[in-house]
C-alpha cells in the first residue's frame, strides 16, 4: 500500500454501511502508538470546516494530550489508518487546515482531521506517479526502508525531514523552524514517515540517542532501531 496509496480528495458522498464502520472501529482499537504513554483519541464525524477543507462523507478527528512527541505519535497512528483505508478500498486524506464542525466527545485537545470514504476518483497510483524528492536530497547512508519513508505523504508535499542510516539504525530529523515558527504539521509528517519505516522493519524501536550525528539545518528527533 505504501507504493500504491494516494491522497483522495473526491468522494462518493454515500455514507458507509455499519459493517464497514465497525471494521474501522476495530482497526482504531488495534493501532500501535509510537509513544504508548501519551493519551490520544480518535472520533468519527461527518462535518468539518476550515481552509482547504475537502467534502467527504466521513472524517476522523484526532485529539491528544500535549505531551512531548504527541504530534509524531498522531502521525504514526493516523498513517496506519490511511494505509488501512487504501487496503480495504476506501480513500483518505490528511486535512492539515480543517477542524471539526460542532461538538466532539473527547476532552483532549484537537490535533488534526482526516477525510475518508468511497473514492470518486482513482484510489491507487503507479510508483512513477509519486512526486517526491530523490533519496539523496533527504537521506544519507544505505537502508532499504528509506524508500518507504521517501514515499510518505506530508503537508504541501514539503518532506521537511532527513534520515541518516548507519549500522541498521535510522536517525530521524526535522527541518529547523523558519524565523522561530514551529509548524505542528512538520512533527505529524515525521510520525507518518516513521510509521512507513516501522512497517518495513522486522523489529522496531524508537529512542533518542545521546551521540546521534548532527545535520546542519535539521533537528534530531529520534532513532529507529
């Protein structure tokens, strides 16, 4: 699915049947977080608002306590659902500028939304159709999992990450903030890319290392072991 998925922006507005929605709820209950200690919530709604909003029959609303790593955690969790939707024939799209319209049940602060439903456009694409930076612009070292990270979606396709592979490890970095402005999406995007790496790892652990290499223009975030 990593090599086929696309962000779907046109939907059949017919609501999904209850059996399909229950299948999605079951998947939500089986997600693997990047940081298990961080509390988060995922709710379904049928209405969102905001800049660049996409009209869809259903949306997911992600909430989280504002602990260190919460945004990467949401990206890591949400991308599991993005790929799951693609696998079961549904489209999905991260909505970085949308907010839920109306009340939500979670008491946790809102983080981001995701649209989903039956696609009214092509669900998948060919590998040649991905518009991504070449690996040499976003990584150094050799590791086959870097290609999965390269194909990860990101806000406005910015790919503001960098990876250094050495000895079976992948050190993960995000681009430094411009003029001190920290973009939450950059953290979420990194979490998305880390899930792509995790999904192609026989064993997976994510930790911070004291002596991780430095990368000019980027901030070290953690290491995949």
